[in-house]
C-alpha cells in the first residue's frame, strides 16, 4: 500500500510538472533569472557570478519521490572531476525545506553536491517552476541552455549529460 501511495504521489507530481512546464521551458535561450541563496554548508551562491561556468540546477525536495530518484545522477555529475576542472557546477536547489531535514537527508544518502536553500521558493517563482523535479543547464553565457521537467530515468540522465557537454563546447 505504501508503494502504491508513493507511485500516486509521483504521478501527481509528474502530471503537475508536465501541465505547468511551459513557463520554465520558455526560458531556453534567454538570460537565466539571477538567484542568490545560502547553501546548506553555510556558504552562499549567486548565479550571476558564475559567468564562464556551466551551472546545472536541479530543483528538488526530500518529500518528492521523483526528485529522490534523480539525485544519485546529480551526485555522479558532482563527482565528475573532468567537468569540475572545466568549470561545471552542480547545484541541488532545495525547494522550501528546513535545513535540519535537508542535512539529515544529505548525510543519510552520502550526497556532497552543493545545496542552495530556497526557504521561500522565490527561485522557483522566478523560473516559473510549478512542479519538481526540474533541471536546468545554464551556459557559460548565463543563458538557459536546457530544461527538463519531471523524472525520466536513465534516458533523462543521458540527455542531461549531453546538454552539459554541449554547453561546455559552446563559445
């Protein structure tokens, strides 16, 4: 029964994401809205200060089953030394949760990617995101190069990697 409930929640989130995705997908090719947020580790990130780097932003929450399924690949991306050396940043932007809950989740799962904390969900509003998970690739020029809404398994992970490579290759 619990599994069925999780599947139901996942289907609702995916349906919600698909229905409301037009806003965020319209950002492709446009300047990424600037965000400045505290990070889980006590630091701070500001997107506009990352020009010249490729930034992957994954909007997620611990209560979202499809988000949780996407996070192992996000961790794998964060551990890619070649990408890090080329200036790829991986941000798992947490949507509206309390720091202790996110810290416990990250520790339990041995995740080490950077976690900007958006307690008010202001960044989701700025990007027009109404459903999570949503992943974006922001190119070196500060423009949104790619958007993926929802979780699409291995095919989605492969596509995200391809889009990071394309953003790295862009002038």
